[in-house]
C-alpha cells in the first residue's frame, strides 16, 4: 500500500511539473531563489522564417535598486532588439528601437503586444505554436537571464496576430 501511495505522489508531482502553464523556464539562479529580477509569462508569437517575430513577458524587480533591460539575444533570429510600439497622431503604428527599458525597484514592466517587446529580426526558422525558443535578457545590474520561451498564436494571447510589425515605421531613440 505504501509503495502504491508513493508511486501516486511521484506521478502526481511529475504531472504538475509538466503543466508549467506557459511560464518561461530560466537558467538564472537568482530568479529561482526570488532574490533577483524575475521573468514571468513569457511567450513569443508565431511567425515565418526570414520574417520578424516578437517575444513578450512580465519582468519583475523585487530588489530595492532600479534596473534596466539593456538588450536581448536569441539564436532564433539574426538580430534581436528591444522596441516600443506606439500609435502616431495619424493613426499608424510606429516601432521605436529602445536603448533600454527601465525596470523600477520593487516594480515591474510588462512587455506586451502594442507596447515594449523583444523584436526578433530575420528569423532563422518558422516559429510555430508549440515550439520553444531561447531568449537571453541583458540587464544593467542583474546577471543575464536566459529563458526558454514557448511560441503561441498571438490571437490567443491578446495580440492582433501580427501586432502591426509588417506595417510599422521603425525609428531609433537617441
């Protein structure tokens, strides 16, 4: 009886650990310990090879020191940048390359469709729902955080599908 109960506990634990619910996996030890910058709910939208894609997430800074995302990298794209999408006065969307994104002390910043995001330029492969890619965030004060990011269809995640990436005007901040 004890063996059967132990087996059920083990199987239940394995099932629960497999049901991560879209939470990005990280190799960052501070993240796991809860003492440093944390990344939650990361996902990338589906896109086609040679095109552009985007990754979104919630970045939380529980520390008492401000930090900033100063860049990103991924083996899924030729170029990776951090961008801000915003509506222009004439009603068109523009995408502005950012040198950094502030992550306030004891605060958070959400990278989401129509706002801040990690831009994946020149995809090396199709990004299909169910795939996973690796994205590394670079910070001013915190160590890099490497994430395993699930690919999802944007329309199922509150995005418009293409998030206007094929129609946006790209600019760079000073």
